[in-house]
């Protein structure tokens, strides 16, 4: 049964990770109704590390967009630098800038934010889902009919990347906000188009999610059973397979549509959580 549950967890992770509706919230909701038969300590690791499957899928889908090595008409320099693509190198610099706020938070400030616990977590998630859902709808109303000034990740400035990175902190502090939701809202307010905001959010997710998974593994010190390891592997594989489809689906959807549907969904889910799961 744990293997079947792990497949379902992977499916939910693969679907919700790439939409601004908070994969963390959906994983916690699923664990309420269909809990995994693992230790509480291992579940905390599972909930984070299962993202590795989703990230691997993202790397594959975005490989040509992010791989900085190879011959190029516009290399970084001469000699060995001629095998580094300048545009991809600059993109990674922007990604790193966007990651700096979260890195500093995790290293310095994370232990200070202990007001969220098992007793009030679902309440925070419910309110966060509703609030960010409303913000999405309001932002869409604000930008309706306006021309976006940034329509490519190449046009994103370092300052814009830093502001997008700062927006991630809300998701790091409050479960249910959604990392992608916070960064996309910030990007839209900066005049970045929906497809570009989504693409850059996905690209920033690579080091952020990989780093979060690595830190969770390094902090884990309890004994692990073979069944728990298999549960994690199956969950990652399931998330990987679903993510291969969902990443392309979300990118194609956002090219033609607004984020209003995600805002409405968040509000509905938040209300359900506050009524039934507080």
C-alpha cells in the first residue's frame, strides 16, 4: 500500500509543483487523508526530497534553455571561455541573484520563524491559499490590457531577479503561499510577461529545490528502512513522469490565458481547508 500511496504522492507533486497553487499544501492535505506508513521524521524528508523527481524533469525539458556549455556565436570569451555560452552564463547569474535571499534566510533566519507548528499549520495554509488567490485576481485586473515591458528572460535585470528572489521568502516563511505563486506575482508587477515570469520561476526552482532537498537529507539522522527508501524512490519517479507533461502543459496554458483560474482554485481550496481541516 505504501508504494501505491507513494505513486499518488508523486502524481500530486508532479501536478501541483508547476502550478502556483502550493504543492506543499496539497501534499499535506493528501497526508491527512492517506498518510504514508513511515516515521514522522522520514515523512518530513519525503515531502521535500520527492521534489527531486520534479526537478529532474524540469532539467530535461529546459536543458537547451539552461545548459551553458558548448560552442556559440556569442561566447563568453576566448580560449576555454569560448565553450561557455554568454547568454546562458548571464541567465545563471540572474538565477543565482534570485536565490541569494532564500539562501541567506535558510542559513541565518530560518530558526527564528517557529510560530507555525502542527496545530496551526493547516490554518496558516488555508489563509495563505485564499490571500494569494485574491492577490492573483487583483494583479490580473491591474495588468489587464497593459503591455509587458519584459517578454524574454534575457531582458530580466539583476534588480528584477533580486526582487523576485525576495518574493520567495514569503513562501519560505508561510506554508501555502507557493514559491511559484509568490515569484510569478512579483514578476507580473515588474512588467514581466506571464510566459516569461513562469519560465524564470521554473529556472530559479532548479537550485532552490535541489538545495532544499540536499539540506533536508543532510539534517536527517534517524534510521531508514528499506521500505521507506523504496517509497521515496517510487514517489520521485512518479513525480518525474507527471512533471514531464505538466511543465509543458503549464507553459502552453499561460501563453494564452491568465492566472485567474489558479487564483479562484486557491480561494476554493483555502475555504475548504478552513472549514474541514483546521
